[in-house]
């Protein structure tokens, strides 16, 4: 388990790589309007480094993969279709070329990015390495809570997803990443509320509890106000 001083030292080391990537990544993501902007990458990086300080793993793999994990989102916007993380790997490799990392670290980063959007409730590959687990958790932590709600509606605005469709039941048994939700409220209910239970690490599960409660309360209040229910409780 890393001490605070070890975490701060590793933080400095990995940020050397992040600084080398920053200008290119910032330029690549500057047109994003769907909630997958450079701000999301920075927050995911911060979550990932915090989780690594508690859970262990290769901080270089964790940090770099967190900072460049959403290349496929920009590709999808450019091509007007769903692009899987796996399809983005050749582009991801181009960002890694100039970094002084080992072949093993590079392959590990690519693996973590390829599988970062696979969830236990969606039937995806269950990763076993701590670095991939941390990337999944860090990305999912930024997808929930107050920021998650804002990002969900940003995505909806960018992709013409309506806020709410009352004719469609909220809960569905299967979530598939490539399918558009009936509404942003459906997305929060069918995916985001389930992310807390699918967190890989103990640290992430603790952080997710408060965020999940906020989203549940938001949906309850939204439905109440949407339907015109008036309550003093």
C-alpha cells in the first residue's frame, strides 16, 4: 500500500508523461460537446491516481490510460456512428509513440482502454488486472453523481436525446453501450445507477455510495415534478 509521500512522488513522475500528451490531447478533444471533453479526462486522471494510491498497480499505465481513454468518442462524433474503444487503438498508439515507456506498459495501456467500457451488468469481459479495474472505476466515478448528471444531459443535447420519455418503462434488464437510450433520464436509471454496484475496487465503491444516492434522489424529484405531483414532504 502506497504512503502519501510515495503517492505524491509517483504523481509527479506520471505527470511528466501527461504533460507530453496534454497539448495533443487538448487539441484532439477541443470540439467535444458531449461530456467527454478534456475536463472529463482530467477528472478521470485524478480519480485514477487516487485509486492507484489506495489500491496499487503501475501508476504510469493507470495515469496514461486514464488521460487518453476516450479517443473513440471523438472518432464516433467525426464518423457519426458508435466507435468502440477497440477500434480506437491504432489512433491511441499514435499518441503513445513519443513516450518513453516499455512495450509491456504500452500493451497494458491498450488493453485497459479496449475494455474500459465493459460492465459486469452488460456481459463484457471481466478484467482481472488492477490497472484495468482502476481505469474502469475512475471513468465510472466521473459518470455518476452531480457531474454525471450534467454530463448525461450534455451528451443528450449533443445527440438529440430527449430529457425524458414517460411512455417507456424506466428499468430495463440489459444495458448495451452502442444503443441510444430512450431519454437521458433512462440513461441515468438504466446505466448510471448501476455503476456503483459494478465498481471493482473497495475505494471506488465507497466514493460511489454518496454519488449514487444523489442520482436516485434526482430521478425521484424529476419524475415528481414532470408528472405535476405536489408534495410538502
